[in-house]
C-alpha cells in the first residue's frame, strides 16, 4: 500500500466488488457510492433501467 499526504492509499485492485444483478458483470466500489454501497445492485443506470 502506498502512502500519500492523507495517509495510506488503496490500490484499485483492493476495492470491494459486486456482481451486477442485470448484466452479471463485476463492478468496483466508487466513492460516490460510499454511503449506499450495501444497497447498490446495478453497475449503471442502463442496467438499472433494464431490470425486468
């Protein structure tokens, strides 16, 4: 793990992943999903809109 001015930095390979409920492809954690990561099921708006 590398360090920067804010402390230890995570590599992108260390981020948690989930499988999209619509397309079945894996997707990684994003900072904008930090508060709702447990509720996220789809990798994109396109997959979320295509759910049926």
